[in-house]
C-alpha cells in the first residue's frame, strides 16, 4: 500500500519505481505474453525460470550431498573436527563473489561455474547446522544403542542421523535461501539465460518494471522451494512434532 501510494502521490517517479499494478502486469506478460507490458521480454519467463531452477537445484543437491557427511564427521569425531573444521570456518567467511575468478578459471563460462558457486555457498549453512545437530545428541541415547549391540553403521543410521535431522533441515532451509540469492550473481558469468541474467539485462536496458517483476519472481520461487523443504520435514519428522513447543 505504501509503495502504491508513494507512486500515486508523485513522491516517487513511476519511471524509476513503477507501482505494484504495473509490476504485476509485467510479470503476467513475462509468463504468459498476454499484454506486451514486458516489451521485448514478453513471454521469456518460462525459459529463464527453468534455467535458474536447474542451476539452483543442481547446486543445492551437490552442496547437501557433500555437507551432510562432512557435518556428521565434524560432529561425531574430534579428530575429524580438528582437521576439517578450521578450513571450513576460514572459507565460509570469504564472500562468494571472491570465488568468481576461480570459478571462471576452473570451469570456464556457462552453467558449470554458476552451479559451482551456488553449491559452494549452499554448502556452509548445511555443514554447520549438521555438525551442531550431531554435537547436541544426548550421549545416553548413543550409549543405549551400544548396550543393545548396535554397530557403527546402525548407530549412524538409527541414532545419529535421525536425532540430528531437525538441525539438518534448518541447514537445508538456509542453504536453499542462499542458493536463490547466489543465482543472481552466478548468472552474471557467461550465461545468456536464467532470472539473474534477465535481471541484469533489464538493468542494462533500463527496464525497472521488468527488474522488479524478476526480483519478485526470484523471491516467489525461493519461497516455494522453502515450503517444499518444510513439507518434506513435516513428513520425515512426524515423530518429532509431539515433543516440540509448536508441534
């Protein structure tokens, strides 16, 4: 409401910051090519959204596949923690944009450096939360499993992993959010598709209505991705709902 009122009252120039009505019409035209409100970008959204979805989910999957085992190792072994954790803590404090030149040198241009950057950024939240979740497991549960004759693999699958899952899912949500943030940066690197590329191209041609519509669609896809993780969490952690504050 404040946004629309600011534009309608002339406090903000509509040429610089279009109102929500114009942005909504632009987004609909980006998706359905129904009005021409998006101009030269009319109907381009499905292609760019598909490209971004593929890069985000590919990078997210790679990050999770690496982060969960590493996080379990850090949380369950002091030796592994002393060897690996300092490197992770050092790297995660470097801005991901600092890895852009390395990504180009290693992978050239195209999809691979974009997926690499997304995976690298999404790795750290999951590994930190996984290690925290493992460290917080009650020792009495592990000892009970030992007394019942559980081997190392059984302890991992039946005790450690289930007990750490609430923290792991928190890491997954954070990683998915980071992945959608990084897709904009990643798609500036030698690709000609994706919502990040569309955003930058609209900036170069000074199309603020397309920029805002693209920003909103990135946020919307990120929101849907987060809801998907929440839905999976509700099913996987159904056993945990009765013992928590909000269920």
